[in-house]
């Protein structure tokens, strides 16, 4: 081959390489962006849950405040039915998990007695499905006994090696609250026995105890937001703000039922600014009370909570598939007329609309620890739980939990928005309130 021919051959080959590289680069730059591939959790989050190493006759206690009429602490009774769903999922996988409920009677003494009774019955661990002083008393009693206790809805007042909370941290809640009021220049606090936020500047406070009734409080709030006129001749307090000056309202109350009453009264006076609800709004009792009062579930209502509601099942990620499996289990459990609620006095189906992932995941955590320990001994379960980190792959429905620390929840609180949309993910129930919490504002319907 002549030098000229050899040179031409090399040039053609080089050109071919360049063309091929350009074509490859063009294809790579212009191909549609590849969707994030889901991790392989779907195959490991079936409705039925296996429990390797689980001892026979494992029993888990649940401390409740009985009642459905607004007793403090009872607001989570229906949410706590998620524990039943967890037990049924393990039963489908061949493991028997027995749940035993005890009434704390709404008192600290009753809470201590409930925990002691469960300990005497040989519980491997307990779920404290209450709130307030009695939940703290139950936690202290469990800590003194070395009994593993998980609190889905409360913070223990005193730390102990065998106590865990699934509540978001106080810092996380305050950050989310600041995010929710972002841009507001004059924040009004409407209060009925609740706590005042510490991280958000409050321009003015309206306390129900200073009004004749909730309607009077709501009227004054509506004047301050500019949604109502002050009545001619009506007295104006020396600390009253200027009419129309308020651009956000934080609503706080001692119980979800009282919170719903405040919200409905504000809505009845056409208050149009965001109503931010830092505590109690995501409890089923709030949704139920608001519905009974003919209040409205809309994006105007802003709660503060981890993004762990039913809408998480729509996410294309591991948590979405974990939540989807949980909701499938809720539907299956509700379809079995023989499955009763925690107290055994009504079918599970009556509370299927409210059964939440937090109580479910608390039971899953205790079962996984018992399986790891290979024992139902409370001290061994508590020791094993301290080394456990769980996610959807282990059967959780909500965010990941890390029990190596007292605050097991790994997710942070965020603003969540109310929506009346029926996602169709739970059993149809004409008596259930229609309120779901979503991590982004619900779109406003077109007129």
C-alpha cells in the first residue's frame, strides 16, 4: 500500500470514528430524560409480612384512652387501629401477633396501672397510643420497668433506654411552621387552650376565654383579616389590631375537636387567609369533628406533619410502595367481618378510614425487634430494638425509623395541605369524613 493510500485510509477511519462519536453524543444529549428508576422495594413489600425468628405467642400491648367524645388523649383511638392492620399482615405471613389493649382512663394513675397490667400479662413491648399527661405517665412507667415502649403520638417527658417517639422533633416543627407562614407580615394567633409557637412572631392573640363565645372570637378575627366589617359602635380593645392587617392565622387548641370548632367558626365568618394548624389537625378526630360541624377541607388549612398521609401512596418511590401495601392491607382487613378493632367491641371496618401508618409501624418495629432477639422477653426486645433501622423493605408504611436514637422518625415535619379529594385508596365509607393531607397545596377548582 502506497503512503498516499495509507494516509487516505487513516483519514477515512478517523473520520468514521469522529462521526460515530458525534452520533453517540447526539443520541445521548437528545434522548428523553430517563425517569428515576424505582429501587427494588416493591417485591419486598407485599401485603403479607414475614417475621423470621419470631417467638411463638408474641403479644404486644396497646395503651389507649377510651372514649370518642373528645376526651383528651382519645383523639388517636381510631388512628391506632393501624396496629390491627399490622397484626393481620403478619398473620397472613404465618406469624401470630396478639394485641392486648388497656384503658388508661385518661389519668396518669390509670396510665401507670395500664402499663403494669400489660407487663404482668407478658407483653414483649407496648405502643402508647395516647397523648398528653397520661401518655407521658405511661412512658415513665414503661421506662421504669424496662419495657420497650413506642409513642406514635406523644413525646416522653423523660428519656429512657427503652422509650422511643415517632413524633417529629420540636426543631423540625418550628422550621416547618416558619415555612408555612413565609411571606406573612402580620400573624394572628387564635387560641383555645393550645400552645403558642415560639419561632414565629405573633402580631396579636385572640384567646377564646376572653370572648363570650366562639362566634364572637371568629368575628373579631375576620375584622382583623379584612373579611368582615366591625359592627358600628362595637367596642375596640386597646390592643386590637388594625382592620385588614392580618395576612395569616395560626389556630391552636387543646384538642383536635376544639381545633375543629375554631376552624369552622373562622370559615363561617369567611376568613380567607391561610389557617395554619401546628398541632392536632392530622388526627382523625379533627377530620371527624370538622365534618360534623360542616366545616370545609380545603388548601386554606395548613397542617404541620411529616409527609406520611395516604397521598404518599401515589409517590413513585419506596415509601409510596410501602404506603400502597399498607392501604391494600387496610382494604383486605376491612373486608373480613371477623376482624375486630383493638378493644374488640366493633368491627375493624368501622374505623378503617382512620387507621394510620404510625400505629402500624410501631407494631412492625416491635415485631422486627422480637424477631431479631428471637424472644418475647421485654428486656431482650428493647435491647434488639436499639439496633434496628427500618424502612419500606421491612414493612413500614410511613417514613423510615431509626431506633438507635430516642426520636426514631427520620423524616422532618413539613407544611401539609387539606384536600377533600377521595383518593379511592381506602374502603368506601359514606360516614367517613373526606379530608386528606397532601404535601403541596390542593389546586383551586375552576369556577
